[in-house]
């Protein structure tokens, strides 16, 4: 029995950009406080879209986040179309899906390369990592750049898309551009494999921790697809899926004294979303190389080690590249056509869902007959993970209480990082002191 | 490369990056200024004006291959609201504390340091920092910044012709 006294307070006081705080207090082996606190300020995006036209929503909400701006724009566009009864063409649907895949690659390589790899190599950030592993860092940066250029081609710019609109797209790529993108995607597969090999070489540093967990993600059966963009809500705890419009019966959001962000629970007292959740619900539908990479890491359905979310991200990065190569083939075979879309406002209320890189994302809007937004309700993946992070901490700390305090601290920080959280994404200002 | 020349052009030697979020009041000053500069972009054929929003590390790829980068951002500098200061990364020390919990955190100075470490930084980097009056949800600038908007534009245009 441990008699350790531990006081860890990973507290980040910043002005507006929010962070989570990790608090661990134990005296003589008795744990007194274990908390994952999120003290971020509310951002009122749901209020900002009220009164705005159904045609403007996706542009406004893209500013919620600088990393998942494509997911926010896409899910808003889908929700608006669902609410106002707008149908889109197969071509639009395919191009949007291709755009969505670009964000998965961009976000996953960034997370693995810039936030997870420094932990695995034992350095505090990516800047010193350049000194000890320059080749892999350059490979990651090359992949990130490709993903950014892929996003820019289809979104009109890298972040905060400008091509999405209810009913269609304001601009589509040329066939030559798609061929070039496809060529670059084929050429990047060896780079992704190299990243997987490097991470595998240090994967022994991923903590060995498991906690049976409910995993929630989209699941698409028509046709069976590893779902990011279509489908219904699935859980590893449930046999049937739930319609997207009923997402509130899944998230069951509630407030908690230790956090200004909402928490969520479904069949248990918490659930997890993100790459590992998608993997646990859909792994059999991965592309061949993605399956091989999962096998290489020993990642199999039923994994409940949250640190392996980063491994699932590597697997998904390979998957989105492989399926995008095939998707471009389909687009080229069908031939690209300029489409004009006539849309008109209509009263209605509906939701949309997509898988943001860090998990399932829901938007719900209601419009009056002039197409002005009357209400909005947005449920982001990180809020759905907060309760699960807390439950992980409650199980993990007693298991590692005898370890040195800096190790406990590192494992807790790595745990939070593994969820790839989004707690400060809408604001990025400088804070400087003049030295000369 | 088609992707780069048509939709992600990189042929210009200078890039102007407007950083921030226009839905967070004064935090959006960089984006508001770039939006205005885009209206006169034809006068500066060797310059790319980019609304970089809150894309964080994505600006790495906007810096690579450039001779000069001009960054415009809201900055806490212990100055009166609305104050404009032009400085280089070497003239300041970042006071930001990053938790490294999330990709969404960003310290522009650290990104610039990474670009230098990788040998991908422009030879000349200039930052135009503007002290905010308020950073809170909602569009539009506070009066202290709105009143001086033309002054900021003039300073940037002088920088572009220097």
C-alpha cells in the first residue's frame, strides 16, 4: 500500500486561451483530489449565428476552430441543408468528402508529430525534437504541407473554408489538379509508413493503461464505409445506431462544478470519441495498408488504452490517403461538371454530424421561413471526452502513485494530449515582453 | 506544381499574414487589416496577403521559400489600447505559457523559432503588434483600435514599399 504524498497542479493561467488543469492531491497514500478542470471562457458562437442567414452559417462557425475549421464548416452546411430540405449532387458530396479527408490527414500528422512524438522521444516540444530526429520532423512537416495544400485546393484556402455553401460549392477543382493531387497522395504513402515506423520504434514509451470504455462514433452501412462524413451514431455499448437528429439522447450534456465546459454521458458515466472510437466501431472497414499499420502496432478492435488514440490516428492518416486516391478515381471517371444550385430559404430545424479529427461533432440549427437562424446548438468532441478523461485519471493515478512525481505528471499530461483536445482554438494572440 | 501556383501560390517573395479571429473583437485585428490590404493587392504584385486566421502551425508553410514575412497580430505588450509596435522576433521574449495539451494552442514566436531551426524561415521577419482593448466573443473592433485603423494601414503600406 502506498504512503505517498503527491501534489500535482498542472495549472495554466492564460488570459483568454483556455487550457485544462490537472489537479492531483494525495496525502500518505490517500487520494484527496483528482480533477480534470476546464476553466475556459464561453465563446457564444451559438448566440452569434442567431439572426444570421442560412447562407452565412458555415462561414461564421468556421472561426470556432483553426484546426477543425473544415469539419465545423462541413457539419454546419449539412445541418443547414437538412433543416431547409436542400439536396446536393453526388459530385458535391464526393468533393466535400475529399475535403474532409484532407483535414483528417492534416490534423492527425500534426498531433502525432508535434504533440505526441516529443513525449515518446522524451523532449518537451517539437523544437528540440528537430535536433534529435530531424528527418522524421521534416517528413511530418512535408505531410502537413501536403494536407494543407490539399485543403486549400478544395476549401479555397487552408483554414476557414470559403467554397462551401448550402446546396453545393462555389468552386470545384479541375481534373488536372485532381490528377496532380492523386499523384502526390500516392507518393506520400511511403512517408506515412516511415512515420509509422518511427513511432513504432518508440511506442514502448506509451503507458500501459487500460480502462473499459464506451466508444462513440459515426457508423455508415450504406455502403459500408469507415465513417467520417455520413452515417448514424454508433456505440461499442449498443447494437443499434441512433439517427443524427437524435444526438441529444446520446450526448446527454450536463454541467459539472469542476469545469466550465459541458460533460457528456450515454450508457455509462462517460464515453470517448475520436480516432480510437472510430477504429473500435469500424476497424474492419479500413483500407488494406491502414489495416497493416494497425497490425504492426498490435492495435485491434476492443483496445481501451486511451494512449493508443494517437496510434489510431496514424492508422487513419494512412486510410484517408488510400481512400482519397480511389475517390479521385471515381470523380475523374464520372467527369467533373460545373453545377449551378438554386436554393431558397425555408423554415425548419435539423442537425448534422461529422467526425472531426478529434471525434464526432454535432450542429443543430432552426430557421424561420426567411432562412434566418432562430437557434443553434453545437456539441464539440472535446466536451464529449471531458468526463472520460476524468474517469481515466481516477483509475490511472492509484496505479502509478508510487512512481516519481514527474513521471505521474508526465503520464497525466500525455493522457490529456492523447485525446487531442480542443480547449483553446478560437483565439491566438501574442503575449510579449520587449528585451531590447 | 498546379496546386501551388493556382490555389496555393508561393511565387511572391513577401508574405503578409493576418493572424487572429475576427469573431473575438480586437483579437481579429490582423485579419481585418489583411482584408483591407487585399482590396489594394494589385498595387503589390510581389506580395501575398493571407488571412491566416487561427491556423497555428499552418503558417510554417506560408513562410517557407519567402524572402520577407510581415505578421500582423493582436499583442499584449503592456502598452495603451490601440498602440502599434513594429518589432522583430529577436526583440521580444514570449510570455506565453503553452500547456502543449492541444494543437489549438499557438505561440507565433515558437512557430517562428521552429521555422528557423528547420532552415525554412524568411531572412526578414517583421511583426506588427497591436495592443487590444478587449478580447471577447463578438465581431468588430473596439473604438481604441477602430479609430487608428487607417494609421495601421498606412504603417503597413510604408513597410511594403520600404
